[in-house]
C-alpha cells in the first residue's frame, strides 16, 4: 500500500474535522494560602500540626486551554476549603465553597468547576456552595493578589532567594493542587470572610502559601 492510500485509509477511519474535537490542555496560574506555615522549623511545624492548618484559600486563573470543548482562557476561580483536621492529613472530612468570576459565561463556569473537581476534587471535599461574583486575580513577577468581595482574599509574594528550594527539608506540606515547579510563598494577608462553611478567619505575615502553574 503506498503512502497516499494509507493516509486516505486512516482519514476514513477517524472521520472529518477530528482535529477540531481534540481538547486543548488547560494551563494557568494557581496560588493558595493556608492557616499554617508550610515552610518552618520542625518545632513550629509540630506545634501547628494538631492545632491549626485546617483551612485554606485557593485560586486559579486559566490562561489557555479548553475543557469539554469549552474555551476557559481568562476564567478566574476562587475557593475556600475547611477540614476537621490539618489539611496535611488526607483522612480529614473536608468541605468547600467556590466562586467563579462574573465575566465567565454559564458554560465556562460549569466547565471550569468540572475541570477543577475532576482533578482536585479530593482536596476540596464536599462542595457546599458554588456562586458567581467579581473575582480579581493579579499576578506579576512573583506576586499574587486575589480578591472576591464578600468571600475572601489573599496577597502572596515569593520568598526572598527562594529559600524553599535551598532548604527543601523545611517544606512540610504539598500544594492542594498538583503544580509545575511549585514554590513556597510568603502570605502578606489571607482571609475568608463569607462564613458559609466555617467561621471567618484571617492570617498574615507567615510562609503559609504555595504558588505555581497548573495543567489539566
């Protein structure tokens, strides 16, 4: 069989316009801030392990790609998760709330949540509420500023000299989302104010954040 006949045979099997149906992998920026330090000395870590660290604010900014043939470029999502144990303990019972930026269409909002839950649903646990609102996600250099009025906020910047890479033995947790080249961030401020799934909380001035790029 010559090459032209072989190509025609393959095309007849896969059908026309198949390339248009192939989903584009999702990629974007992610940041989370917890209620416990993720980079600290062993005594500090042990002291927090059984007393705090049960909550986190999470945020995704989809920069490119599609899910179920829905383009998610530019979609911004924020979530808060709470557990009855430190989030480093996967056996804890978790529940979460999610907010999607108003600029996303209903189809984009549904696809974004489906993508997140398909990959990171275990980290979020039972989703109590999904809502729409204004979500701002600003990322420049190594700084992240995320806000959703009436829901939560976080301001995170990279650690000086990337100390988390130089002293990996002092990084005690893993991000709640699988990241490429994850880094530890310094939390200037992080807060959950909605009170839908737990009491409101606020933390500041600690190495309690992770950031990096996600891909689904």
